[in-house]
C-alpha cells in the first residue's frame, strides 16, 4: 500500500517509494505530509504535477536519492 510505504519515508525508515499508477487520489494527500517531513514528491519524470487529473506515477522520497531515481527511470525508458 503506497500510503503505508510513504509514511515510512516520512518517518525516515525507508528512503524512497515509487508509484507506477495514474490515480491522483492515492498521492495527493501524501504530498504535503512528505514535503512537511523534508521529502520530495514528483512524477516519474521529476516534475511537479497536478492532482485534479490522472498523474504520471510518482516518486516519493526523503530527497536524498530523488534525482538518482528520476535518472534511473529516464535511462530505463531509453533502453
């Protein structure tokens, strides 16, 4: 469950969670919690996104490995 995993990110127990789906309601409420804890939430391209329509997945992190995860996804799609 992405909510439980994201709470582990907010608590500092894990570094990162990825969300491959397009459902905005699963991520919208998590964004302020994660960012309030010093983390970062973007789509899989590393961009901010709106949550009033389908989303392009999500990367939820403590911020330390966020950019590396975005780059990993970009390289994976290029192959």
